[in-house]
C-alpha cells in the first residue's frame, strides 16, 4: 500500500521570477525565504527543509541526498486558487482585471436573464443585491480587479443556491476567480453595512467584518478556464483512489474524499499525522499550510518565521515515520514576501523538495509549470494524465519499483 503526500507551504517563494516585470515590476526584488531569514537570522530554524534542498537552491550548498528542484508559475500573476489548480494539473487561462464599476450593467442583465431579481442596494454604488440575499461585488483582499465575490446570507439563500448564482456570475466575467461564499451567522443587512470603497472605484464587502467566516462558513472557488475534471483529485475520484484534502486544499481543490479546511497550523499538522497513520490503503494527501500566507498578507515576519519553524519541526518527526513506498513533496504555490512593502502575493519561483525511501539523489531542475506535480501524482498511482504537466517520477525513482 502506497501513499503520496503534497505539503504546500502557502506563499513560501524563493525569489522573483524573471517575468515579474510584466506583472508587478516593484516585486522584482521579492524573495520571501531569504528576506525572512535576513530579518530573523538565527530565530529562523528550518534545518530539515534547508538540508532537503533549500540550501542548494538558494545558497548553492551541496546537493541533498533526496530529489529537489524548483518551478515557475505558469498561471498569470500569483494566486493561491490558481496556483493549486496548476499544481493539480490544469493551467488556468489568461484572465483580465475587472471591477464592478465597469461591468455591473452587463452583469445585472445577465443575472436577470437567468431569473434572478437584481437591485442596487446602495446609492451611487455599483454592487448588486441578488434576490435580497447575496451581494455581487469586488473582492477587496486580492490584487485590484482579480476576483468578483458573491457574499451571501445563508438564512436567505442556502449554499447550494449560492453556488448556482456564482456559476452564473462566472459565466459572465473573465476575472481570475469568482468566489461564492457565506455563512448562517450574519444577515444581509449586516453584509451591506460592511460595503466599502477600498480604492477609487473598487467597491466590495469587508468580509472579515461581515461575520461570514467561522462556524457554518462555506465557500466555492471558480477559476477562469480551469479544467477541473482533468486535475489529479478528480481523476483520482473517478478511479476510486482516496484523496485527503487538508487545510486550504479543502477549499481550493475540487474532489471527493476526506476534506477538512483547518487553518490553524498546529491543528492541521496533527490532523495530517493522525490521518496518515490511520490510513491503511493506497491514498493521496493534499495539504496546505495556510497561515504562512496569512502572515505574508499581514506583513508579519515574526509570525511567518514561527510557522516555518513549526512546520520544519513537524517534518523532522513525520519523515522518519513514512512507509517504505511513500513519497512526500514539499513546495509552495507562489510568494508573499512580508518585507516587500505591501500585503499582496509576489510572483516567485517555488521550491520542490521530494522525500522518500525510494527517491534517489537527483535534481529535477527548473520545471516550466507546477502542473508537473499533478502529473507525477497521476503517474505514481498509475492514473490517466492530467490536462497539463510532465511527470518527473522516472527522474526521481530509484532502481527499485514503487509498486
């Protein structure tokens, strides 16, 4: 019985990509790992990851005894949702930046043609209120114009209907993402009271203040041009392979099987350990440590450092417990340099560190897309290939077969 695990340390980039000047030129000095290390010095203690290949990739140290490499982001920009779609084996299409102030008329007409009642709840504001239950507006937390949010009061519109509404919005806008979400412990009146203009012309709901998060919160992410059915988790589901989605992957990757969107890193890693030890069959584990990204958004170097230390300590205890056939891939999905001067993601190369008793000492070099990871998962479990990506399984395996 074999297991394969992906551990995404969200936002843990290792240096700006060469094409960042075409996206956010000011981010061309970004290096999440090195800048945290420079700030924290000896307080940053991640010897396991450093020995597994970070030291080689960043400082030119001697190659580790395991496989390692790094990857470009094939999707445009730097986004957690799109990054995970890419990792899973489906590279999103190029999107466009849109604000509700420019598309609200067309969106209102499209929603009304689909049978919804749509109004403007606030004077001189381009947000839309749908069926008196959900607000369609700009996302205030991502880069300007990247995402449209559908924020709902579940007491008025159940999540199943919110998802359908989100799909109609998705069909009528070409932003990187549409996010449909909400909760039962808020009200549409309170949601509307949290509408604000963050940048000139950017109108949206301040979601942390809107009380949608917490107990009963549910979310549905929809990327632009994403081929969900041709990603590893969905391919696995069709072929009867059990896939655990733990942490942020439960929210941003579509699939079946055990899913738990744990945010707290300590609780998440405990859950990963217990689930791994309890699983006796073939299974994949897709894990995301989300708090590192939250620390990047908060520009909190101390918090980010403590999370890296905790994750590395967990790796020190977990890796020796892996079974003979198992493989662990440690990587990131983009950067989020907390020292760069803003709270947004940074377009950085991501490390790929590969561990297992049957993983040989080798470099897989620079991968043109993170989708190579999804392709490798499919290859390991002898499943059909995903939409994108090239497996590196043959590059890393020893002379002994995995299965």
